[in-house]
C-alpha cells in the first residue's frame, strides 16, 4: 500500500510540474518569425498584354525582387501558383541572381493565367 501511495504521489507531482511549466512558459507561436530577406512584387505588364500570347487567357507579368536584408544574396529560387497549380520559375543566370542590399531586379514572365502568386522558395547568400 505504501508503494502504491508513493507511485501515485510521484505521478501527481510529475503531472503538476508538467502542467505548471506549460502555463508559466511563453506561449509558442505557430508562425515562426523570420526576417524578411527578399520582397517580391508581381504586377500585370499591361503594355505587353497579349503581345506574345494571342490567347487572352494568358498574361505577361513583371516580377520585381528586392533585397531588403543587409547581406548580399547570391541566388534565389521562386515558386508560383496559378489556376493550373503550383510550379517553379526557372532561375535567371547566376549573375542575374546576385542582389546587393537594397538592389532590385525585374524580370518578365509570360504564359500564366490571371491571379499569379509568386513566393520565395530558397535563398543563398554570398559566402555561404
């Protein structure tokens, strides 16, 4: 009987310590904070509308990538999603992907449907 009481007391003490540590610690955020490295802006290039693509369902977009970090970016990969699903944009030449702090690069991409969303997939820094 004494052994059972001891086991129950240890279990209750362990449970109490676990619950109190969960209550007193800082709540965990489900979205981790990462400093912004590249800012991506996507706009419909109206001056090039249907220039290369006679089908009005496809558009040409202008994608601007700005380095807002304090480090030189050596390369980056972009992903996209349009009405047909996700994919990856082919990278520019290696020289075209070097962005110094504050620098912006713009490229034109075409053949996408309306509502193109572009995101950052991978970043490589100079010296890494």
